[in-house]
C-alpha cells in the first residue's frame, strides 16, 4: 500500500507540447523512476496553464 509519495518537481507551461517535452526530460534525469500527474488550470480571461507534478516512487517494501 502506498501511503505517501514525495513531490519532487512541479512544472507549469502555457504550451501543452512544451510541457510534455520538459516532463520527458525531467523523468529521464530522474532515471525513469517518477510518477507524473498532469492537470490543466482553466481561467476565464487567460489561456490555460498546463501543469505536471512529479513524485518519487516509493521503495518496494520487503516481503514478510
């Protein structure tokens, strides 16, 4: 059971494709061991802000 994953990085970009490129580079620097959550903040009078949150993957628990 996963109880907590520490946030490593939060990336915000106004361009969805640019965000995808930046997230891919960040995950590669972390050795591919990150969980990525993506969401979009929508505003009435401004363009959307695309956001990605990278969290560390917990170490596997020993078998009992």
